[in-house]
C-alpha cells in the first residue's frame, strides 16, 4: 500500500528512465549487504515454494523477472530478496553500447503500460558476467539474455550471439536468445526461417560444446499463429529447451491513452496490461506446437494472480514480470504467489 499510495506517485513525477535508474540504484545498494537484503526480505514477506521443473532446471516457484529490468546484473541479491525464483539479465551484447537516444522510455498510466525503445543499452556481456560471478545470490536462477550489437549486420549476427554466449556462459544457468526486440533495427528479420535456423543451431551447438546448459529463444507477439508455431517447432528441432513468449509489441490498438500522446511518443515496444491477452494466446500456440518437448515461459502483461494463473493454464511452466513491477511495487511477488498457493 505504501508503494502505490506514496512511493509510486513520487517516482511518477520523474521521467520513466530516471525513476527506473533510481530504483535500480537503490536495489544495487541493498544487494551489497547481507543485512540490507535480509531486511528487504522481511519487509516484503516470504514467498511460498512451489517447485517447477523447466528446461532441466528446478525453480523454487514459477515467477521470475523478465529481461530488461536489470540489464547489467547489478542487483541480483535484491531480486532474490524480493522473492523472484529467477531473472534474466540483459539483453547483453558483446560490446558495450549506449542504446538509442533519450527519451526512450514512457509510461502509459491509463493503460498500466510502458513503451520503450532502449535499444539494448548495456555495459557489455563480459562486465555483466563479472558482476554475476561476484554476486552472493544463493537460490536465484539466472538467465543470460543475449543479442547482437546495433552496429553488427544480420549477416554477422551469429558471431555476436556466440561472443555474448561465451562471455556469460560460465556464470548463468540458461541462455535466452533475443531475436524479437523491436528496438534494434533489423533484429526481427532474424526470425525468418533460414536466419533463425542458422542462429539457433549455432547457439545450441556452442552451448553443448561448453557443457550443455539449456538455451531458450524469445519470440515476438506480433506474428501469426502459423509463424509462431513454425518458429517454436524449429527451436525444438535445433535443440532448444525453452520458448519465451513474448517480447514487447509494436501494436497500439485498444489503448486508453489519447492518440496524440501515442503519436508524440513514437516508436518502441509496448509492454504491460494491453499485452496480457495476446501474450497468453501466444503461450497457448507455443504449447500446442511443442507439446512436452520444450518448456514455455510466459511474459507480457502480468500484474495480478489471475494473470499468472491464466498463463500457467495456457501452458506456461514459468511466468515473468516486467511492467507490472513498475505499477505494483516490490511486494508484487508475494501478492502473485496466490496464483500457486490457493
């Protein structure tokens, strides 16, 4: 209640990216002290275990933090204290890059949504790996979400993904291949069948060579059912263990936010409540296509226990949050636990 009545209104006086950086900076400080993380854990309350087997790993419960919230892996112990069973760092690229020009993150409070065009801003995969290695998190499963640099042509994209994979492989529990962000020019072109097969086979083979940690691919919500199911089936053929459904959407239909405001914001990926139904639908499509041959991670518009329950019923093994955390605050994980504790 304190978050929604006091802290959120104050944060919402700041630009979305400034507020994000402030909150993340606070969690980074908390992560540096065992006393602070224990205090945070006590403040938000305990989250009951509900073990899940997915991608050959055992998760404490289904709920995790999606990629994008902690790109550079600066607050792992704090996320664990908040109750998340897992998170994805990144998207990280082989070389550091500043991302797209600011402003590049926007709130849509009327829709409980965000629009971002961050553009894989990160300090590079090697720097993130060093932070993960030095972190003292215990039971948090960490996924490494990898992508290509903006300046790398798609013809050389495989090289970037393999470089990022090699940089983080030793310190993460699984790899997530991001080919679906709308904020890096041409990235979604990698979802064509030929490009996807070449990329996923290369990443899967390299992961196998390095020791066999599971690999997942993150897909977009804007493709047809046929394309989604073809992509999911292809991923399984290439040896992947997970499908992450979904990334943000470029769609803008059905929003309550005035059109003039949407037009002024411009390009970017939309996340939050407007994506809830579509992402759940894509989870259903993926599960129908892959059966029990791969795990499914449901992402998009998760804010309530019902949203979690719906994604699990649709076929998700795990569920991840992003925008909902901005609107609901740090007690969100404990509140969402009602979905598996009823």
